[in-house]
C-alpha cells in the first residue's frame, strides 16, 4: 500500500508542477481534481473547489447554458481546444473575469468519461495585445495628423513663397543695371532658393496626396501606362542621345491608374537620371506569381550601395550631390508609398557601377477603394 500511495503522490506532484491550471471534472460536472496553478489562477483553495460544480468557474453571463456545452462534448469526446474562434473567460473567486484558453481531453474511467481541462491564463497576452492595438491606433492617428499637417502646411506655404519669388524677380527687373555684382548675386540666390522651396513643397504635397483618400481601383493595361510614361519622359530622352526605354509584354492589373503612372514614372526616371558614361537603358519586365505580379525595372546606371537599401526609400534622402543629380530626393519614397497602398512590396538589387534592378509586387486582388471597376 505504501508503494501505491507513493506512486499516487508522485502523480499528484507532477500535476501540481504543471504551469497550466488543470481541472478534472466527472460526468456529473463536479470537480474531482485541481492543481496549484488552478488555485493561483482562480483564487480558490483546493478544498473550496473539490466536489463543487465546474460552473462556479464560469462567468455568470454564460453559466446557465454551460451544461449544454458539457453534454455536447461528452456526446463526442475527443481532445480539442474549447471555444475556437471566440474569446473565453473564467471567473475568479473575487468575481473578476479572466481571459483564458482551454484544452479539453476526455479521460475514460470505470464510472464514466471525465474531462481534463488544461487552462492557460491569457491576461498578460490580452494586455499586451490591447497595448499593441492602442499603439497602432495612436500611430495611425499620429500619421494621419502628420499627413494633414504636411498637406495644410505645404499648401499654405505656397502663396507667401510665390510672393517672395515674384517680388524678388520684379525688383531684379526694375533695378536692372543699377544692381552691383554682390546684390545681383544675392537676388539670384533668393530666386534659386524660392524655386527649390517650391519644388520641395510640390513634392511634399504629392507625397501627402498619395497617402490620402481612397484608391480608385480599375483594370489597367500596364503596356499603355509604360508607353504613356515614355512619352512624358521624351524631353529627358532627347537630352540623352542614345538613351532608351523598353519593355516586354506587360499584363493588365487591378490598380489605381494615376498612381501606377506616377510609380513607373518615378522608377523609370530614376534609371534615366542616374546613368553612367553610357547612355541610359531602362527595361521593364514582369513575372506572374500565384497571387501577385512582380515587376522589374532594370537600368545600366551608377548603381546603389546595398547599405542604403532603407535610406533610399525615405523622404528627402539623397545619396549624391545636388549639383550633379538635381532633385528633392522624394521620388522613391512616393514609389514605396504607392506600392504599399496597393498591398505590395518594393526593393532593389544593385552594386555600385553595375546598374540597379528595382522590383515591386502588385497583388492580383488589391486593397479596394471607392470607384472600383469590375
């Protein structure tokens, strides 16, 4: 008998050592075994639980119907999670509801099928999820406020900027030859600074608009888009004798046509702009994947050091001198935002001096918005 008692004690010690609350319930719904984790989780002493109905651990709002769930489970007992797809709660001695996860296992005994419940406390996980959700909401609200501020600020800055530029140019024309060399140079700096500020404001407005409003999703022929972009960049091509834009047969996708034009224009212009000694050659191709289209824009330009893989997609980030490669440094940031608004990804492969291959994906079923066409 001593050996049997020792064996029973060993099993009890194993059960008590479990970090999960364990509750064994007989066919009548009475609690016949619990471990220390159960006492800690629900706040009851073991003696208060044993022999009582398991419904004492169930919130009052569902206690009346809980026996139906037990009967349903006993009709087809098998190991499974309880309440899949919905939140479960237990109730502690203090009346507080506790978020839990419950695994059920039938234990067949001479007096009928018992059910062993392994219960995990989800309180800390729920708190972390709620904190994460709050942070996500705050971040989304902050981003929306920042976009609104950027839009309003850049919009409101345009009028005083136009006045500065206009009056400076008017003074320059009015004074004409009366300006000494130093004053003329100062006037030139003011006009150039105003022009650069106008470019920055225009690009900031463009970046803000890309992130605002609904996507106007429709069926778009990418061949027509790239052909249109090539026409838009005809002046840039004319300034580079021998420069070319070519493309394979491209698919029809579901996307915002205006944003797609902006996306290809930014990426193709990037390839034309950052060319080396040879005339720029930019080629557009596409691969069909199971759930998305993967586009490639290959150029033969100066390339990008991979260490700048994140920086090139940030707003107003430049890797080169403004005198050699003019611009505000926002083109790739706009491209990234357009791709991500459609639910895709963007990146590149490159080595300095060996050209760059940008790639971006467009889901076959994009995020929809107002005005979607079938």
